[in-house]
C-alpha cells in the first residue's frame, strides 16, 4: 500500500507542476515552476504542513522538488536551534548535502556515458 500512496502523491505533485506549465502563459517557464515547487515545499514545511504528507506518502513526497524545499527548511530549522542565525544558512545545505552530491556525481557519470545529439 505504501507504493500506491507514494505513486499517487508524487504523481499529483507532478501533475500540478505540469498543469502550471501547460495552462499558464509562456512567460511561466519550467525554471519558474522548479523554483515555485522548492519554495512551496519550504513554506509548507515551515508551517508544519509538509511533514504529515511525508509521513503519509514517503518517497512520493520527498522525491519531487517540493521535497527538496522541505529538506532545506527542516535543515535550516535544526541549524538555527543548534547554531543560531548562522545555522539558518548552513543547516539547509548540510541536510541536503547527500542528495546534492548524488545528483552531481550521477549527472557527471551520465554525461560521460551518453553523448547528446546536437
């Protein structure tokens, strides 16, 4: 059942992002949607509304870009509790460091293995 919940919640987040791109003017680019999802995840996390979604859907809520915003916000909150104001800047990156590193490393290997046509 956990797989179904993750699939449905993650799919709904992605559908919302796709609808934003399809139903708005061409001034709304995929980059705008990316930033919007990360920001929405951070705001919902700071308000305490994103964690119940993570508890319900697991990877369905943490894998989309809104999950990245959630991780950044939670890391910043923990950083402030531990290190004060400096923790607001360092805590989010520290919490997301494993994911960021994995994205860079796997992106590098993908670039080595596959040559884009162009």
